[in-house]
C-alpha cells in the first residue's frame, strides 16, 4: 500500500539546516538520522507548508514527491535534506563528496531521484498517486554536475548530479569491476569534487580545481568535470575541465565572458623547481593585472581567470626518472626558461554597447598569452633549447572625459560627453641556446613590446579630438658571455648570474621597461 508521509519545509520532523556542515558521507549520515526516510517503491511523499502554492488564498495545497527507488541510505537522506532546505543552485551541497565516498565500501552502480509531481496532475485518487509517471530528471536538470574518472586499467566511472525547481537526481555508473586501490583513489577525490562544484555554485562563483589536478596518476588515468548552472531564464554558467598525465584544460563561460586555459605536461625536463615556478607564475599574473587595468577588464571575471591559471599550474606531479631522459638540462639551460609547463590562456569578455546613439562603439576585452618550449638534439652534446613567450591585448571602453565624472550615455546629446578608448598591445620574449660538441655556442634573447592607445573625445555628441599614441620598443642581447664566461666563476657567482639571466627572460609588456 502506498505510504503517505509529511515532509514540510517548515516541519519539525525535518533536520535543521545546521546539521549539514561536514562534507560527504558524514553530513549525509547526519541528515539520515533526522530526515524523513525515502519510502518504499512506488510511494509518494507529500510536501506541504511553505513549499506549496496557496489555494484561493487559504492554506497551502499538498504537493506529492516521488522517489525513484526505495532506500534508507545516507545519500537519499541527503537528497531529501537538500531539496527541503536549499535552492536548486545549491542542491548539490555535500552530494558529490557523498557519492564518491561510497567507494570506500561499495562500488555498485547507484541511482536515485526525488521529484515533485506536477501541480496539474489529479492526485485525488490512489491510482493517480501510485502510477504517476514523471519524465526522468537524470542528465536533464537545469543545474548539472558530472564527473568522469578513467582508471589506468580502463574502467570508466561516471557521476551525474542534476537539480531543478522540481527535484534532485544522482547517478553513479561504472563500466567494470574496480580494484581496492581504484576505489580508494576515487574516494580520495571526494573533497576535491565537492569543492569544485560548491565553488561554481557560490555567489559570486569561484574556480576551485586544484584538488582535481592532484589525482593519483599511478591508479587513475584521467579526470573530467562538467558543470552547468542556470543563472536565470536566459543565462547559464558552464565549466569543462580535463586532466591527464599529458595535459590539463579548462574552459568556463557565462554571461560575462569566456576563458580557456590549456597546460602541456609532455615536457617535464623543461620544468623548474618550485621556487622558480612560483616566481614565473607571479610574473604572469602581474602581467594580467596590468592588462586588466589597462583594458578596463571585468574585475570578477578577471579574478576567476587568475584563479584558474594558478590552479592549472599547481603541482605537476613527479618528473620521470633521470635515466629515461634522452637530454638532461643544465642550470644554464634552465636559466632561459620560466620553469612553468607550456600553456596557452585566453579571456574574452562579452561585448556590450553602452551608447544608444553609437551602438557600433563596443566595450570589449580580449587577452591572450602563451608559452612554448622546444628541446631538440640527438644527444646531450648537440642539444638546443628555446622558449617563446607572448601576450596580446585588444580592448575598448568608454570613460567620462573628466576625471571623477559620471558616465551616463543617453539619447540626449547633452549626455554625450565622453572618451572612447581603444587599446591594442602585444609583447614577446624569445630565448634560445645551442650546443656544439658539448660547448655552448649560442645564447640569445630577443624581446619586444608594443602599445597603441587611440582616444576619441566627444563633447555634446561632437568629436572634438581623435588621436593615437603608439609606444614600441625592442631589445636583443647576446647571453653567451654571461652563461659561458672565459673564466669559470665560483658556485655563488654562477648562481647569481643564472638568477639574473632568468629574470631577464621574463615577458615584459611595458615598452618603457625594456633595456635600451
């Protein structure tokens, strides 16, 4: 017989919000101890109180909820808990971790959903309640988070979380039998997965992928995360992330714009130590701060971009053992390299047209930067090393033509007092070494930077000034004497020289800061 129980958003039978604080199974177990248990198959739970619509302004109509399957498990209790207390965008709280922590004791497939029966369904009869057929919510929710993990043995494990205003659904599917080590590695990702999806659901959203890049490469082959969150009736926030032993990629986009970052992990011989990497990353982030300020980039989107770049360059893992490396790089070789893995990164803001009288004047921001390294040679004695760094900024924006003024562009010509500024910048740094019979025969550094700023000034809707300021500089330096001096220096002097050379090769987007 169908079981009818009451689950109200204001009911004392439901647990208080404060009980769901710990991640994963711990929080789920706490919820299970206090939440109405999912009923037996084909049963319906009534949701009454604040969550139901009013009938003729008197009271609230009971809204039935249907479970996919029976279950007294902690995950099902957590689903009920989240549906009862959290908005759809936050309904994955602790669920991702709970699903992965199941692998500590259970590697079977799992599927559960809780859905609200449509309001227009006639639920006045037992049959209508018992046989109400709801369309599946799995992989169809307004908000989705999916994690796919492939093990070294080839088993693929997929987690799917969905939520909408009318329900929550989760699934865990495995393509084969998992070993104890594989189950432990999957459970070990629980906190990282939960942090990633919690960050995306936060207001404002955050990028938190560092934990997912740190998967155990001896057991797992790749990790993929995909998330879609519905922000309103027209906008969504999406993220796609992939990591394996050779590369890391992330792409996120939303109403403010889109970012793409790719890191190449195929050349570990070119990586530097942690200190060198930290300095190089700080330099790149500083350059982006300069670009964001110069191009008037969106601060929130810029913050997400910087977080993503930082996390994608977090711990690269272990380098291969030295005997497997055909060419070993020396201190002189590493001096002309940033120490970071090669990468490309771009950030593009959504174009806007804030001036109704001149819709062709767009506010834009497009930034790209990359690094590419080449290590060649048949042997250690004839090796050559080169690294290219580059950046490009294209932006345009409107400003009041008086400092501290207010920009309010209307159809009234009296409001058309502003400057329209267009920025076009680029920079490059190319360093190269070559060896002949083991002796350094070439060491060069070529750098350039270009900035162009066009300003169109309007007063009372009339162009009163239009000028462009170009600024260019280039620099070429022979580093052979520094890296291969005629008189061999002591170790302290050699270290200081290599540090100085490494500082020289840093990409410099400001023409005025290049050596003359």
